[in-house]
């Protein structure tokens, strides 16, 4: 395992912990897109269906369980436990606009036309755009809580670091995965505007807002 994958995983874990602590401590999911969290739950479920059929390492299995467990815990907190605080009026991005084309693309462009491989490819494509409902929600409300921006920053860093991980593996291991690299580039581009606002506003103590 190279340093980019390790720090990417730690950044992803930090994002998940920040989000769960934010919801639990404030007893509120205000400002959080439930639809993005549903998409992430779908991502990890479809990606890690091999959990019961293959074993790579204890680290790998542990991280898979954590990702799946935390994804569904977040969805539960938003739609069940703290449902009264969920801002459904602003979380209006239509998930089918992402799921349907991504599903079709996974069938057409994949490494191997087998159920698990198509689902893995589907998860890679879907993860690259799963944050769109959250960004759309911020653009509608015009602002985001500081703790929510920290969550988004670490989530974006995770994908950027994983992009470097794929480049590292290509250069040093001769392993090239065009699907993962292209999806990583797309997802990193989606975060670029947010990264700029995070550095120029949030790190200076100001509130973050996206252009409506």
C-alpha cells in the first residue's frame, strides 16, 4: 500500500467521522443532503458485494465494513432518528438523473461483463457524482455550516489522493485502470470550485457559500 492510498483512506474516514459527529452532537442533519448519503450507501453496497466471497487483508475487510456500516448509519440518522431536522425542501436533486445514466454506462464500459465487475464499475462511476446533490443543496440554501465544509473538504481530499494513488500504481506497479482514473478526475474537478472557496473563505473564518 502506498502513502497516497493510506492518506486517502484516512481522509475518507475523517470525513465520515466528522459527518456522524456533526449529526449526533447537534442532534440535527440540517444542511446535509440525504440523497447524497443514499447514493454513497448504494456505492459501497455495490462495490463491496465481494466482502463475503473474497479476502484480501484484514485492513481491506475492516475498511469495507466501516464504509458500509457508516453509510447506512448516516442514512438512518437523517431519515429516521433526526428526520424532523432534515431539510427536504432544499434537497431536491433527482437521484435518477445520476443512477440511470451511470448504470447504463457501467453496462457499456467495464473491464469484464460479469455481475460483480459491472456493479464495481457502477460504484466507481456513481461515486464520482454522488456529491452533486450535496453541492446542489448548498447552492440552493446559499451557504453551508463550517463543520459541513470540513466534511466536504476531507471527502474531496480522499478522492484527489486516490487519483494520485492510481497514478502511483501506474508508474511504479504497471497497473493502469482507466475507469478509476477518469472517474477520479471527474470527481476531483467537481470539487475544484469548493476547494477554492474552502481555502479563501472557511480557512479565514468566513462562511462558505456557492453561487446560486
